[in-house]
């Protein structure tokens, strides 16, 4: 049974990402940290919000999808975006990469 990262570890991850100045470094930390962990939709949304640039937010949102425990709620991550085009692209990505397990 897949469980999302516990709150303490998740807060540590968010702090590590927030401490980085450059988005590329933030992205590297995030990708390394979640490679061997599961996250919830709420956690994915919080991670996306740590990024400033819309294209990076979208990249992270797509990347996190496969590591999400409650992927059936993943459409909620679209609320983290400022632009409707980004929301649409994420929703299309989810639809194209439907998970059924």
C-alpha cells in the first residue's frame, strides 16, 4: 500500500527547495527526493507552488503525477497555476497518461 511522504519529511523537503535560489536547483532536489517516495495531491500542489516560473510549475506538476498516491484527485493541482493554458495542458497530460491502478 502506497503512503505519501509523512508531514515531517515533507516539510524538510519543502524547506530544502525553498532555500535554493535557482529554479534548476530546486527542480533537481525535488526530483531526487520524490524518486523513492510517494506524495499526495495536496503535497504535489504545495511543491508546484514553490516554483515561480509557469513552465517550471508545469514541468514539476507533470513529473509528480506518477509519484502521487491519490492520482484520481490530481486535477486539483491545476489550481496551482496562474494561467488557464497551463491548467489545460496539465489536465490534458493527466488524460493522456491515465493511471488505472
